C-alpha cells in the first residue's frame, strides 16, 4: 500500500498558544506538558467526509429560517476555502454560529440582558462548491459584554468550523469585521500575537458581493493546513 | 512563511455557545443496524486544571471500521469497507463534564511503512478557553498490540496510561477520562 501523504506541520507563529493569560479561561484549560509530535498515519490523513444530502439551501441563509425576518443589518459573507498551497478545498463542510444583532446568543446559558430575536437562531451550514467557494446570508452580529475582565466586550464576530479533507485539517476560528474598534481590546483576537496573522481573521468589506438595495457584502477566505511539499523519510 | 498568502488561518476558541449550531445528524451514535463489529460504549469525563468538570466542551471522534479501514478515499487498503459505518461522532459534554459515544471497536490500522497500529480512536476536543483543538487518542487497555504501537511508543511510559480506556467489568463499556491540565494530564498530540 502507498504511504500516507503527510501534511505540513503547523506554523506555530501564526497560531495562538494554548495558554494566553489575558484570556482567563485558558489558565486552567491549557496543557502544561508539551504536545507529543506524532507522524501522519492513515488515522491523521483521513477524516470525516460529510454526507451532503442532509444540507438544505436554507441552512446557508440565516435570515430565512423562521416565519419572519430577523432584525439587523443584512450581510452576505462569502469567500473561498483554500489549503496552504493555494488550492481550493471543495465539498467541505462549513458551519457557522453567531449572536443576533443585539449581541445575544439563543443559547439558554447566555444571560446577557439584550433581547432575543424570535426570527433568528444564528446557526448555518453549507458545503463548499467545486472551487472551494461558499456564501452565507445573515445579519451583522452585535458586540456583547463578557466577564473576562472589567468592562470586557467581544467585538462582533462569526464563529466558523471547518473540517477539510483530514483529521489534521480541522479548524475552528472566528471572523471579525473591518474597522471594529473593539478588536484591539479583545484578548481572544489578541491571543494571535503576530499582527499579520491576526489580520487574517478580519473579513474585508466587498462592494462586489453586496446585493444592491438589500445587503452588504463581506469577504472571508479561510486557509486550512496543506500537504508537506517535501515528504520526509521517517 | 507568514508573508505568503496561504498560511493556515489562526485558530480561535469554540466559545461556550455552539450547541444550537453544531448538532451533527448522527451525533454521539456512530452505529446503525447493519454496522459490523462489536458494539461498545465509549465514555469519559473532562476536567480542568482545578479538577472541575468542563461542561461546555465538544468532543469529536474519528475511527476506522471493525476491519480497520477508514471511510475515506485516501484509505486504499485492500479490504472491504463497511458502508454502514461512517466513523465520525460528535458529542457535547454534560453538566458533569461527561461524554458518551455508541460505536464499534475499531480494527487495527497500518502505521507508517510496515508497522501496524493498535486499535485506537482519534479524539478532538474543542471548548471555551481552548485556543486550538486538542488532539488525543483512546487505546484499549489490555490489548497485546499496544506494546508495539508506534504512537504509544513515542509517549513517555509513565504517561501512556492516560490514553488507556479501561473496560467495565462484564460490560462493553470503555472509559477514558480526559484531564486538560495538571496531575494525570492527558497526553495531547501535535498532529
């Protein structure tokens, strides 16, 4: 049998560390022992290939999941999923979740005293097309306070979860909005200490993808781990 | 490398409020009527550096079928694939930090070159306060093949037990608790 094609190792400079004390929840949830590097066997280069049949088009339009329209500024969030060689990642599951325009999640444990919106759940999913492209319709999420430190506010963000083609390529991230004044104060964003890497989490306003007289457009390309260009003997 | 346009997007925490967004169709049950193999329950509890339950984690597992084949195009082993087994499961932890999957015991899968790996389940943990997914493996305590497993052999001997699921007496229930930090900290892998 042919050997598994390994992935490039994580480029740690562009990633957060597990322990980032400014984000208090990392203090007791980060490993104290170094991770053990293991080779990429079949267990690592394979991963869940999602059955597409269960996804309906309405799953990608968060403004049409209820009888009425949600309150808020309509947005189109679109982009491409690529690997580190710049190749499209086609037919991969993308899941998103976000709070409503007032900054409240539908989750029962979100106690922020902002109104819930009966017409907004805040969850979406789709599968990228053959070119790795995706497009969600939603409303712009609000900022909300949290209890990390005194007067802490999360900048507006949308959570993204992606699988890619393998167990290695799994990625959960957050998309931010350009020009958000809360970004420099946010320790979750700030956990990515390289400013160039952090900037990759900020979407860009895109006139092209706006829908005239209906919705604003934001572009967010996502890069997943790619293959190792020079496989090593091991 | 960061100046090239194609560097992995930074990872961010899952946050505490993913539950309405990430219900996976099969969820914690990987088995259907026609699935081959020994039915098992895999369970455990996740705790943090203070020993407190992690009540808002998402646990994902990925495993081979009973014959040791993954349901994935890059598994080109010359043996039949169980079409009734996907191999992926997802479960949020409960109020006591516990998770539970209904699955089958995986067969052995090859490692690199000619080495075989002992039967194992790949685990991914995501949670509030976890900036990047934490990857670990569950092995089955008492398997002879554990001794020669090339991944277990990379783990210091004293820490290997953190990856061993113990079988409950008389029941097909395997338990592996996961400790994110501190004493008896689970071994996590850089994959």
